[in-house]
C-alpha cells in the first residue's frame, strides 16, 4: 500500500511539474511577443488561461504581422453584418478578410463573439504567413508541412473547440520562425518592415 501511495505521489508531482513548466514557457513566450510589440494583455494581465474570441483572434493576427498601426489608420466599411464599421474589431476583421486570412462564417457574418477553435487559429496563422490553401480540416498536415507545428501537436490543439490564450501565444511565437512562400521568415519580414528592432529579436534568439 505504501509503494502504491509513493508511486501515486510521484505521478502527481510529475504532472504538476509538467503543468508548471508549460505555464512558465507560455508566460515567457507571451513576454517575448509583448517585448516585440506583437501581443498585448488585458487590464488583468495576459490572462493565458482564458479563451479568446474570433474578434480577438483577428486582432492578434494583425499585431503578429506588425500591421496594427496601418490597420487602425484605415476606415472600416462594415464588411460583415455582425461586425459593423463602428465596432472595435472591424478594422482587424476587415484586414484579415481583405488579405484572404479569414473567409468569415458565411451569410455575410464573421461570428466575432464565438470562441476561436484550435483548428481555426492554426489555419488563420498559416494563411497570414502566405499559405492560402489551408483549411481547418487539413490544418494539422499543413502545420507540419510548413514548419509551424508537428502534426501531432497540431492535432492535440485542434481537438479543442475553444483554445486558451496560452495556445494562441504558443502558436504565434512559433510562427515567427516559419518561412513564408517568399523565402523569408516572419521575424525577418517584421525586421525588414521596421515593425521589430533587430536587437530585440536577437535578444530573444529569434535571429543570430
């Protein structure tokens, strides 16, 4: 009985250690994206244990591409019936639609308040990187083919109908090192566009 208790205790400790290590890694990645100006928290911090909506996902994609200033200077026209021109998310959602990152959810709608699923976010990130042929049903294969995630990791994330902000950060941070069809990694593009300072990328070991 004592041996069983000891084994159980070791197992529980290992699980807790794994969770804490993952949490620490997500926080470090969130810090990195924040220092690069590509990720913002809320008034309550990063809130990595919270779900995020499709509207918030669009905003994250725009920031990840270093386009927020450009996007916020544009005048939305209300492309989607459920994201009117005066909605805070309109410029982000319309940018993603205009650049073939999102297709909406049909019937002139975007469903901004719905939770973002794992398959959706992986798909939208890959499209943002320039891989327009990606769909949610083949996102795991595409993620592995283009170097974003292993197919197993992608499938594990795709199981969730709503993913937390920690997974959003994890996928986004991985995207920085993915090579787009034009031969440049995202971090290289961000540096070339002046959206990220080389010293900051180097400090995070994203470039040599």
